[in-house]
C-alpha cells in the first residue's frame, strides 16, 4: 500500500526532496542503537552500542508551507 506523507500541522501533502543526480542518496551515518525495554530502572544509564560503518538510506519529504520534514527508510528501493 502506498502512503502519501502529510504535514503534521495540517498543511497538506509533503513533497519529496529530489536526489540530484539520481545516483546519489540521502543517508544517516553513525547511527547509535540504544537498547531499552519495559522494566528498565529509572535513572540507570543505558548502554550504547555504536553501529559503525553502516549508512541507512532514506527518502526525505518536506512541507512546502512550514518546512516540516519526514524521513522514510529507503531499504525497499535501495536494498
């Protein structure tokens, strides 16, 4: 099912920011996984595990009125 992203401030549909040239991608580098689950004591520091060397590609959509951004995982299209 195709979902059309909409602005959370009710300005309508978001527009995809095009990649130029089309062989380039938007991505998130240096992502950090923070393991957290129900029952973790409050105030106890969470251990952090850095995901090194991985880049998660995303599609970016922007509201033309207010600039609100949403990112969506690009894995299906770019494996």
